[in-house]
């Protein structure tokens, strides 16, 4: 660049000398001197300009290097602080705390195993009769073992078999509503057993969840068929609804029965999407591989899953949602009286947290208007209970052959 400028400068000065000699009448020596003086003046000016540009460039580069050095110094300081922090950590103390926690957990597991062994031994010596209680052990928050009694069904399995054979299983529906509008979200199908003396027995009195005879699986297949009929008829009447059908491990252990239910769903997907298979959350969380696979097949056939009797809301909702869980039911009174039993979140935040994973939270067993107001304050979206609406027989226009008594 500089050579080009000097070339043009020489040409310009030569032009000045030629002009002075030919046009202005200067002698050859005078014209030569004028050319030399103009060339020297131009060179001095051009060199000054280039020198200032070079100095400015060097100043900018120096400032940039200074900024880079400052950044490197700050980074080095941060790294030094991190190294100092890591060197100050007492990993031995943390390891000791972890070992202590593992030791406590091992003690709890050992106590649990001993308690279960004692319970099994007691049951072996005195088999439970009608109206007795089944015991199981759970670890307490203090590390001890608490034995919990659960009532067994009062009616023998033979009575359930006769009721199925004689068409004595009646269907009752209890609505699940939205809050605060109290519009119907769907209905829980509640089977009742009609005894020979005309009395009705609730499901808790005759559902044997550990039945090995296949009777309960047949009953649950029957309930799914009835639910499909109800959904189909309600769609025809222009009043579509969702039915929550209770099932147990008995159905999930019966591969042939589960195939029958899947066939019902596959034959009519419009009906299947309106049926929620309701299974207790404590049972759902301990399903084995085969039972999980059967339930997954039913979900792929179009059904949804509702977890009832939730013992806690500290659940893996994202994982549960991927397994087809659409709703979770918890006890309203226990949630209001002791929310820490269910969750570490604030009561008003738990519904939003659950809904974040596409799961609806239903509060069951609502028994008073005060509980409804409490649930409204906590932004609970759905509620169910005798105070909302008691269970009632299936409407005559929706009742099938399996519910002739209710229709009458």
C-alpha cells in the first residue's frame, strides 16, 4: 500500500517539474529542484500519516491484550477458589454419615422381616375367620415397626360365585365432580352383592383381592363389560361419560381374563377411552413384571388408569403418567387434617404439581361442606363422596341385563 502511494506521489511531483519547465518557463535546474522539493515534502507528509496509523493500531492491540489478561486473572481466581473449596471438603465425615444411614436402614429392614415372620406364624396358628383382620407390618418414622390391621371381606368366596352365577351383582354409580362448578367428571362403578334375603352388601364385604379361584377376575371382567355397556348407551343418548371401574391383582394375574378385557377395548376404542381402570395405589406400586405387562397391554388398548387409596402423593408422577395413569385419588379428610402425610408441598400447591404431569387429583370421601370449602381453597380440581352425591343404581336407560333389579 505504501509503495503505491509513493509511486503516485513521484508521478505527481514529476508532473509539477514538467509543468514548471514547459509551461512556466523555468530552467531545467529550477524545474528539477521544484520536483525534488515537492517529492521530499510529500514523502514527509505521507510518512507522518502512516506513522500515526501504526501508533493507533498498536495502542488498540495493547488495550485488547490488557483486557484479555484481566479476564484470565479473574478466571484463575475462580478456579483457585473452587480448588480451595474442594480441598476443604471433609469427605470422610460425609462417608461416615452415609454409612450410618445405611446401618439404620438395615436395622429397619431386619425389624420389618422379623415382624412379618411373627405375623405369618400367628396367622398359621390361628387362620382368620369371617370378620377377622389381616395384619401387615410397616416401618414407622422413628425406625420401629407398626403392625396394621386391615379388615377381611365378611362374605365367603362361594357366595360371590353364586351371586355371579345367579346374576345377583348390582351396579351402583357415584359421581366424581369438578370443583368449584360441581360438573360431573365421571362415575365410579360400585358393585353390590344381592343376598338371598334381599340385603345388599358393599364391595368391601365380598371383594377378595388375593383370590386364587378366578372368581374375582370373572367379577371384574363382568364389571368392565357393564361399564362398556354404560358408556356405549350414554354415548347413544348424547350424554357421554367416563366410568371408573375397580380392578385388583386378580385380573392382572389372569392372562386369559385380561385378554378378554383387552378384546372389549380393542373392539371399540371410543368406549375404551372413557373407561378408567381403578386400582389401589399401594397395589399398583408393587406389581410384578408380568402384571405390569398385562396392565400396559390394557392401556395400549385404550383404557386409562386411576390410582385409588393413595397412601402418599410423593410419587413418580412422570413415570406413572407414562404408564397410563390419568387420575390419583386420596382421602379428603386425611389430606385436610394432616397434609404432611401425603406430601412435603404446601396444600395449595400439590394439585398444580400433580397436574404438571397430566394427572388429575381426586379427593375422595368428602363428608361435609366445610371440607369442600377447604378443597376449594387448595385448588383441588375433583371431588367425590356421599356429601357430593351418594352412590345410586344405574339409570334404567343405561342398565343392562346384569342390573335388572336396579332398572326395576
